C-alpha cells in the first residue's frame, strides 16, 4: 500500500499569489448564501440522513476501504474517490480547479508541509465552523499543530511521521557496528561500514528537502517564521541549520552516502541486499520496507532517532498528511462528516489495520497497537519505538506558506552540494535567497 511520505518535489510548482484566492462564501457550493458561523452535530446528522454525493481526492490507498465502509454506514451518501496524483501533481490540479471554479473536490488529501499554502490563500475551510476545536487532545501535538494556523484548523490529521532509525541488524552484526545513538556515532558507523565493504553505505541520500528540514527541526532549528503574510527565512545563522550542514558535509566529503535516488527500484534493491544499511525516516516506513525490500525479511530493526546531543530525546516529523475541505467544494457538511469518520472515528482504525501510522493519541496508546509484533523486523514491537518518537517531536516548527515551491527548488540549491558543487552551507544560503525572492514576488513580506 502507499503510505504518505514527504520527498523532494520535481518540476515547476504552482503559483500561489495572494491575489488568487477567489473563495466561495457558501457552505454548500457557490449558491451565494452566507457562510454559516457554526454547524451543529444535528446539522451534520441531518445532512447524512438526507444524503448526497461527495468527491474525494486522495492518493493513499487506505482511503479506499474507508470510503466503502462510510457508504455502508451511511447508505444515502455516495463517495466518489479519485487519485488525482501524488503530492505536487494533485496540488497543481487542485489549484487549477480552484482558479477555474469548477471540478473542485469536496475533500482533498494535503500533506502537512503543503497545507499552509492553501490555508493562507483561504482555499480550504476553517473546520472550527463544524466544531473541530472540541477535538483538541485527540491528535498528537505535532500533527495537531501542523493543521493549525493560529486558532484556525484547516485539516484533520490522518497519519503522522515521527522519525526513527531503521537499520539492517544483519549488516550491523556482520561488521560489529553498534547502533548509533548520536549523529556523531552515525557518522562513525558510516565510515566503518564503507571501509569494511566499499559497496555498502550507511544510507542513501542524493538530497531531499523534507529530510533536510526534518533534521534541522530535530536540532531545534526554526529557519521559517510565519505570521500571516510576514515571513522570515533564515538558514544562514539558524543553529539547527548549522548543525545539519556541518554534520552532513562530513558525510558528503568522505563519500559515505549512496547516491542512489530514493524510491527507485535500485534503492529498494539496496535496502533488500544490505548495501543500504539504514534509513532515518518517518513511522510510515514499515509497510514500504515489507513490500519493497522483501529479501531482507527478518533482518531490519527500529531504534530511536540519533540525537544531536548525547542523552537527548528529540525527534521531528517526516511526512504525514491531512484531509481538508476546499472552500469551493459543493457539499461541505457531508465532507466534514467524512473527515471525522476517516480521521477520528471508525475509519481511523481501518487505516491503521491497513498499515497507516496513527495521528490519534488514543490509537497510539492502545496496547494492541504497541504490542504488535512485526515478523519483518524479527518479531520486534516496532510501534513501541515509533509511538515514543511521536511524543518527543520538538515543538514550534513552522513551514512556509509556499513550501511546495521551496521544496521544488531544493535540488537546484542545496542539492548541488551532494554532487560536489559547493557546500551544504552555500546551498542553504542559495535556497534561502531563492525562497525569499519567490515569496516577495508572490506578495509576501519576506526577510
């Protein structure tokens, strides 16, 4: 199945000029009626009893069964499920539909890093109108923060990506490598492994925007500060960014990172045959390993994320997505009912049973979840490690309201350092400058 992941985006990103909002003011489409100040549980029940059709755009395959079960529970409601593309492909299609004012879905899957872009443009509904504030405490702090802009809630978390160290125990044992607990130990393990077997690497990394920002996040960095349309971008002197740049430059200089691009057949082959020995990534990874790197069945394990300071317990998120309601959708009340079903009620467990990593505190703490043994990971109770990581995510992180674009130019800035064209520090400065320029052109006040 396809679990949400965050990756470097390729190609041109959509323009999100502040002038291109064009939002609808009605609750049920564009009929010109006034937007409601609140929608009650009784209103939602009445909408379900009356029935209708909702169009859902989502690429995550766990939504398929959720949609089918929702229709069984509410037989008067028809759910049309469409995969309009993954990540940037869908965001471009969604923005085009919003601009055209036609073909806008009632529900859209939007990753956390992209949600601020749609929220600031007022292209998605503030779910507080439907009582979302009452769900405070339902989701993990990191994911709940990710769907907020001030007091407003623009989506419901459906999964999360608290990070951990996935490693090939057989490879580590063969070369007598201890599981690293710090990034310094990780670098030492990388050097020892590659010296023992020149075909083997500690990990594969050819430059990924999401991974970079996650490690800066874990290091306590806050290179993005956002207050409405006032934005600050600072990689040049951000302490977290400096920690990442110094550590990763060592790995690049010593050629200790496999250049194999992620999510390719060659990458999965490396994970399966041991030539790529670790991944530091989000909690959605287990099912991807099981499916994509089957030859390594029983060999992999999961450990806490390496720390920037010895003895630390800080993590970050990598990946994860929400379900949001576009302002120009035609059936907002039914759409909200679907969101709550999928993210909070029965649908949340359905997705977990299908391999999704939960964003809800109740499901994370459930003994049956934490005690689940994974044969692929040698019978390890993997969820114990991942659930602990979810509670250690560093607070206070923000994404840009044009992060989709920023990620799309990562390869042309920081990415050059991976092929010896300048340093990581130089690349971060170039990324900063290009992002500032773009944001200013889009109407933001950027410094």
